[in-house]
C-alpha cells in the first residue's frame, strides 16, 4: 500500500509504508510510469534500480521538480511511516 502525499498535474506522489531499505524516497506515478525519487534535505534525486542518475526526459525531470517544490510535504509523508 502506498498512500498518496500530493497530486500535481496528474503526478501522484506516494510513500511506501513498508521499509524497503532504499532510504528516504517517494514514488511519483503518472500514466503508468513510476519514478523513484530520493528525498534529501536540500533537494531530490531521481533513483533507478541499482543507483542514481540525473533525471532525463521531460516527464522524469518534472517528477523530480514536483518533489523538490513540495519537499516539506514529501518529508512529512515519509516521516509519518518511517520516523
């Protein structure tokens, strides 16, 4: 189960309530695509399986930007389940 933290322009930002060992991150979902975005105190970073990379593609960049623009809400959602 992944509760939705926020929805912006069709992007749903969700938090996995089960600890998965990936550290603080959210799942940003739109149109069947899912981006794992690491949340940091000073920004966000797109996650991929096995590592991290710069967000490529306009939708991926938008997913990261939404998390950065709503960082406090993302942290609150993460901390609700993982603090």
